[in-house]
C-alpha cells in the first residue's frame, strides 16, 4: 500500500476520531478546565489555558484533549505515554482550536497518533521527542503549523500532513521511522528544511496533489529513497522546489546535490 493510502485509509486517524471513536468527548463527558493554570492534568482531560505537566501521564486511552485556543502545554521534561500504537488513541488532540503550543523537553509515545491536529491553525511544537507511535504528528486541514527542533523516531510515519498549508518542518531529527520521515498529501505552500532524515523507506514523500512546497537543505541519507516525489513524478510538475538537499537516492533523480 502507498504511503498516501496509509495516511488516508489505514490508520483511521482523521477528523472523525474526535466524534465517533470510544474516546469521543460526547461519550465520555470529560471534565473541562479553562482559562487557568493547570497542574498535574489527567489522561483524557479537556484542558485549555496554560497546562503545566508535573508528572508523567500513563494513559490507557487518550492523553490531553485541547479545549480552547491559545493553549500552551509545558511538558517540563515529563512524558505522555499511551496504550500502544495499535490502539486508536491520541496523545494530544487539537480539533478546531488555533494557536496551540507544546513546549518541551518531554516525550509523547505509544499512541496511534502522538499529536492529532484537525482544523487547528497556528500550531507550534518544539524540543519534544515523539517515538513508538504509528504517526507521530498527523495534521489534517491544519494551516501554518511550525514543527521545529524535535526528535521524531521509531514511528511508522514521522510527520503526515494532509490537506494542509503553510507548515514549516524545520531542524528536526527524523530517525528510523518505518515508512517515512515526512509525508505530504494534498499539502500546499509548506517547507521542509534543515532536517536530518534517515532510516525510513521514504525519507521525504510528496504526493502528486501537493503543490508550491519547498524541500531544501536537508540531510536525507540511509533511506531506501531519500526524497520521493510522487513515485517519480517529473520535477517540473506541481511547482514544488527542491534545493541543496544532501541525499543519495531520489525519485525522480535530480533532487539531491550533484545527483
């Protein structure tokens, strides 16, 4: 199965997750804390304002569900741990709430989606480790996200962007993500730059519906295909730009420095 199909079909991590899964807000009637500093938030808590973790969260279901815009989650060196990547649970879920920020250090692991953004704009993530998830960060209909200075490793897919625009994926370490480090599906006007990407089937995968993106100055090495443009779609189609990428194998050829 192609990566684009995996993102859209196989994982079932999409906007319907927040309304139809057993972990939906309607079914659980979860408590909500808003417009205040929150310490020691619980698994499954609907939270907004400033959220300060004071201990690890070991969750049998979802982790933190963001309940309002401008929420800041300070990881403070702690971890949010899920029940396993094969369970339909999410570490941090932001649905139709804007300007959410997650500040590391800290880690999010063992979820189907470590972070799920649906219709959430202006998201920022920094200095966080995401590992052992099916998809570390899944963005759908989410614009102007900034993912910078994170360690994203041992997931099936590191970052998956679907029907989103304006994202900046910068200066991250992607290591040993089984299928891909970064996958763009129907994604526009976004950048992937200054990342180290290694140990995946596709280091960077851009599908045929994605346009006006820039992939530049990345070290993409030791992947089966370091940079894959829609399984060989000609370079001059879709106005995506590839520049100064240090890589060994691209499809089509010509996306790596000197190759």
